[in-house]
C-alpha cells in the first residue's frame, strides 16, 4: 500500500485503474446504528451531541441514543419493520437525528425529503419511494398533509414532531415506553436510505444506499477530514441532503463531536452561531464560501474559533476558496461526490498541504478510479508532459457505491457497470501529485447552491405553458461563479410572452432552488437528428457571449 506522499498513478504495465494513496480502512459489517452508538463509552454518554441555538438546549450522546431507541420502539409497536419506508420532511433540528436514526434502528428505510418542496414534489417522492408513513413538523404540515392524502397515507401515519391536532408527536412517542425491537437484516444489501438524485440526467430517482454504504463512507472520510471529538460543527447544510446526512450528521456523531443545528441559512445568524457557540469546523456549499470571502458583515463577528472550512455539493473555484481562507484564517478544503457515492469519493486530505484547494483532492481509501475518454471510450492511463492526464469521465468503484436506483434497472445499468464502476458523468483530470480536478460535465444536471436540478423536469414544466412552443434549460454561471438555471424559450407566434412571466410561472410550481433565474427567447432549440436537445450548443452560445 502506498504512503501518503506517494503518487497515485497507473502502474508501469499500463493498468488503467487509479488507486488511492491512502491505506485501506476496515469497514465493520454492522448497521449504521450499531456503528455509531454501540461503542459509546461512559465518557461519551455525557458529551454534547446536539445544540439547538433556538433554545440553547443541549442533547447528550446518552440522551440521543435513548431517544433513538424509544422512537424505534414506538415505530415497531405500530408495525413499522424491515421493508417499511417512511418519508422524513424536516429541517435541521435536533429531533432530525432522533427520528432519522430511530427509523434505521427499527430496520425500516427512510426517504429524506427537501424541506422546500411543494406538495406536488413531496407527493412524487412519497409515491415513487413507496412510503407508507410521513414524519414532519407543523410549519410544513399543510404541504405534507396534501401530499400524504394524495398517496393514501392516513392521518394516523403522519407524525408531526412538534405537535398538531390529530397527529402523534415526538414527545408522546418517546415517552410511551415501547422497547426497541430486535431486527435482523444484511447491512450490505438492506436499503437504509433513499435520497433522490437526478443522476447524470433525467428526473430524480431513488438512490438505494445500504447500511454498509453509510458505514463505509464515514469510515473512509474519517482519516481524511480530521474531525475530532473536541470540534463543534455548525450544521447548516441540510441533513436531508446526502452531504449533510453523511459528512455532517453521521461523521460528527461517529467522531463524538458536537453539532450546532441551523434549520435554514441566514448569514448573520450563521456568523452569530459560530461566535456564540465557538464553532470550529464548517461544512458548507460554495455560496457560503463566497459570503465568507466577500461580504462586509463577516468583519463584525469574531469567528476565530473556526480552524477548518470544507466545501462540497458543487464546484468551488480556487480563488474564492483562497480568499475566504485568508480572510478568516482557516484551512480551506474541498471534496467531490454524489448521492450515488454515499456521497464522498474525493477530498483534500488535511495532512497534504501540497494539494491545491482548486482541486477536489485525492481518492478516499478503499476506492478505485478510471478516467475514460468520452468520445472513444478509451481508458486514459498516461500523465502528459505537463504532469496532468488528458480529461476523461470519472468512474469510481468502492464500498460507498450505491446498490442502484429504486425500480429503475435501465438507469442503474447506464450508471453502474458490470465491474462495479459508477460512471459519474463528470469529466476529470489526474495530476501527478496524486489528486484530481473536475474540469467539465458530461451529465446534464444543474447544481444550484448544492441542490440538484434536472433540466428535463423544468423543460416539461415549461412546455405545459400555453405560450411556450419549445424549451431547453442549462446551467450558466452568475456573477459569483455559481451555477443557475437558464431557460431558452421558443414562443408561440405573437404570444407576447415575457421573461418575468416565464420565471413566475415556474416559481409558482417548484421549490425555490429550482426556479428559472434567466430566460432567453430564441427561434429554435438545437437538437440532434434523434430529437435530443444539444445542450453543448446552448453552452457554446453562452461562452461566445463572454
């Protein structure tokens, strides 16, 4: 096994597989509950696991485990068992950890739902996932109830954590005294979570992640990210997103760190919480890095407790990362992943100061990579004279790779090959220093502030407008180099359709992150002879304007 200073490159025989520069880690064959909570020591029981800034309330690791067991028992008493799917529609509050891990402790499967979703979007996910229960909070109950009713989930199977008439609440369930069940399943094949991802193209699909997937990715990240028991982590990235679920919630709990929960991002509140609770480690998406680098209000707060900022969920340019790091005097790190990878596959190792923050870092332990020419299918093996390979689609193999897409065998086969390599849809290069950079995208997915947006979903919505004859959507960069959705519209003759009308029409029917933020009217949408939208032509059109 190569040491950390070794160069991760193909062997001299021309082996096309890249190997991690990090030693393999041992992955326990246990459930995520056992992995996180069975080894709590007497010292751990009293440590603070969760802090709620809204009330100042602290939850110890001992109390958290007891709550998880009690919630699992309450579910089991209501016939929730292995094979049951529950939807979880909840912002970042301490109760999320109790409910999420309580569901998994009961042997059931949880599909986490974006808190910003409309009733229609919630309904689609519940229906596709086969959910028969829904757990939510009272501010989200109107859209939750509408969605639950549409898919046939009765009122007594909608749990409202903070209470609502006619619904069970968390306090009732935790105090009824039902014992946690004895459940049995194979951690390698039993689906623990069903986050939804657009994959490389198309509409969102349920990503089947096993208990082993979740355990593996925490174990893989541990030695690379250097999160410690003494750290206080500001949890602003949503737990319902796989990034927040694994790197924030599960990794922090495994390392016995403390999580300070934030239900939504507000810059002043974000900075206030860092200062008040002396947060040391921040996991963020690129827009927060932009604010840390440039916003004047940052100077009004003492955030000197922060020693590390890790950015993921979307690309962060190196210049912004370096500006932010210098301004707040913290180590800036970046990584790469996707829901289908549980989600992390690459990260800047904390002990490698020669890896530039503009890259996505090195491969995680226990993984293999390939770079494949998108035109010829040839596997790229050679580092050029400049110390960099030519670009190729990044393929990843490892214990963190998903089981597949729920009820989508064809989509699974397109993404996951017979050798177990996941085709990411992102184009990368390998540097002879042992790290990777993402340079382009094969897939059509748009990432706005870390949230996935499938162009096909917006295009179908736009085409339902009576004044729209044809439409295409791509991602373009705004002034802060963040990707936003732009719609190209072919209008009906003499329709008088305006940009504002288009944006309002979409905004009324989708979650805020999916809103179309730019509109251009054109004569025709470029398409292939098979009728496929040529997004590369639209992107070239944008590039020509710069």
